[in-house]
C-alpha cells in the first residue's frame, strides 16, 4: 500500500500542482500519495496580521483529523508565508504543535526551503517573491536564521494568493529571472499559491542554476518525513 503524506493547504490557488507532482513522482517509481486538505484562511492577504491568523494553531488543528482520515502518515503545513512570519522559533513551535495535535511527523514549507538549501549545499541564494517587500524581508530573516546568505531579494507586491494562483508560465519565468543575481547559487520562489510544478526544468535552463519552488520543496519535505528519496529530472536539481 502506498505511503501518504498529507498537506494542509491554505485556501484555493495552486492546489492542482499537488496531483501533478504525485503523477511525476509515480512515473519516477515512487509509491506515494499526496492527499491535500484545504484550511480556512480567513482573510486572503499577504499581510503580517492576516498571515499570523492564517497559520494559527487553531486553524491548522481544525483540519488535522480530516487529513489523517485520508491515510496520512506525516503532515506538512503547505504554506511559506504563514510559517516564516512567526520567525524561526515561532515556526518551530508551529510545527511542534501540529505534530502534537496530529500525532504525526510534521513540518512546513518554510523548513522545507531550509532543508532543500542545506541538502544542495548552497551558501548564497536569491529570493524572487510574489509578496510585498515587508513580507519577503521576513523570509530573508528566516533563511538567515537557517544559515543562508540572501544576496538579492525581489518582492512583487501581490496581496492575495488568489491573484498569484492566476499566474502562468510566462509570469513565473519572469519572476524567477527578475529575482536572479549573478552571485546567487539558486533562486527561491516562496509561495505555494504559485503554479510551478510544470515548468521547473525550463526555469532552471533559463537561469542556468537550481530553482527551488514552494510546492516542489513542500512535497520533497513530505517525502523526507516518510523516509523516501525520489530522483526525477522533471522536478529539477533538487530531485536530481
């Protein structure tokens, strides 16, 4: 029987990346399911107060039994902004609470990025964010706490996840290119509302370096919690 990692996903925007990612992993020989449950986000806003509420313990706990009912053996809070907004220690507490409530190994997209950067042995990265600059700065702070140097950061000023979810290939490629920097060893796109699963190798080819995207690293974090490692060129350098 396939192992399953469950994802708590805020609202509705790029959740269709997850069945696509499950299909890619399956084609690569992985026997894994990626069930997803939508959390109540409250106000859809990339604003600190709204994000703190979006990632509150109560909102996550409200959906734990549902994701466990889908057979999840691990759970990941599939949101970057509403995890790093709590800061390094606050994000750790968020994951501890999720693990305690669910009784399962737990993590979040913010730690997925930190682990991906460490696994690729990257020292210097660039951030190409959909968020307003003040929110993107908090992601820079989170990565710094994880030991990474952010050599460039670009915010796009997009307030809602719903708008981000409408972006297609051209917008995503432009975002990555605009956020790149000659000294960066990789470019990070930290928003699970952003569709990226179909275009990672193409973006990496355009930039000539690894690209880490929120839904990509989130799924890899789930595999890590299950003790699985999958290799497939369709998901870029992180899965090479």
